[in-house]
C-alpha cells in the first residue's frame, strides 16, 4: 500500500473528492437530494404524510404511526443507507457480451467487456471481485445494507445497464462500480468517472480543491483523478449518485504487481469506505 500512497494527508480520504464531487453534481441536477428532503416525493410517502395528518386531526391513540428511521451511531454511521457495489465485469461472455444495450444518452454500448489483466495474470474481474468483498464487509460492519451485482467471482452480474438499473430499483444511496484500467504502461494511479452530462459549472473548481488525497491520482487520465464520461451506461442511466472507480492501471508492471497483495486491496477498500462515509454523511463540506 505504501508504494501507492505517497501524499502527506491521512490515508483514508482518497475518495473524498470523488464522492463529494458526485454530491455536487447531483445537487446540481436535483437527483437524490430531492428524494431525501421531500417527504412527499413518492406516492407512498405522500400517503404516509396525509394519513399522519388525518391521524393527528382525529387524535386517535390507536392510529398507526410512521416507523422512525433507523438512527446511525458513531460506530455504525451507515445505518439506514443502501449501497450498491458493482464488481465490474463478470457478465455474459462470448457473443452475448457484444450485445448492444442503451447507454442512457441516446446511444448504445456493449453489454459487457472482458476487462484488463496484469502481466502476472490477475484478471480485472477477479481483482474487482476481491476488492468488492472487502468493501462489502467493511460497509456492512458500519451498518449499511449492501447489494452487489454478482454473488461470486465467476458469476454473471448481467449487462452494464442491468447493474445500474438494479441500483436505481433499490433506490440505492450510492452506486460504486469497481474497476481497474488498461492504460498506457508508463501510467499509474487512480481515477473516478462521474456522469458528464450532470456537470455543474462550479464543479471542476470545487473538485480541484477537494482533489484526491492519498491514492495517487492517475498520471494519464482525468484531472486530479476525476474524469467525466458520457458514454458509460452505469453513469448515463443512473438515477442515484453513481461513480465508476478505476483503482489502478493493470498495464503498469509495478502497480499491477501490487494488486495481488491482499493488503493493497484492503487499502483500497478502506479508502473507498471513507469516501462513501464522507459522501453519505456530509462530513466533507463542498467548497464555496
Ligand atoms: Zn473494467
């Protein structure tokens, strides 16, 4: 892990920028924040609100009351949160892989792709799966409900559009798709894709201020580890806060070799967990 972490700030704030940035984007396009703040934003909520009012008017002690939301604690700050983790790839193989599916922006994209691999033979699919296992365990320990797109390394998580559709369906508080990149051999580091069409004007400045701290930002992709994409179905179809995280460049010999180390994967999991907590609990304020 130390070979990756090279900056001065504490090592667990790596995704702060990414998730805070996503929060800013989503504030701009009113996804999520409206869902959270408007008690009557769904038919069920509206019914609940009106029946509560009626009950109050009748002052009936027998009347049902709205079940209180579970309360987060210091030990479990993610109680009440649903987090969708997508270990990238592992979907249909063969001809089915190339079936075109909607990208959410009026175009189409392949159902799935094979993903990258290190020179040592670690496939991205397996790396993503292994990292997702650590991340899921960490998030559950912190009180979150965790949904994953596939149940094992070999299992199919479906096409890319199906994965984000499942997160939308679950009304997840955040969707995180785990990947590693197949970049140029000389390049290394971490970058986060966020939905391009939702980019707000203050976003890039604020993102720069909240620049990724401790996982080395990519030397070849994005700006300080942030890269907007308009062609990823996972982002184009998102109705919840969504990011696609590229944790490392598998084509780089040194960085690729590190990915086989469980301690390195644990470091990624811890960084992602901290980023998720920061995003979901608002502990990192956006820059003015
Ligand atoms: Zn990938």
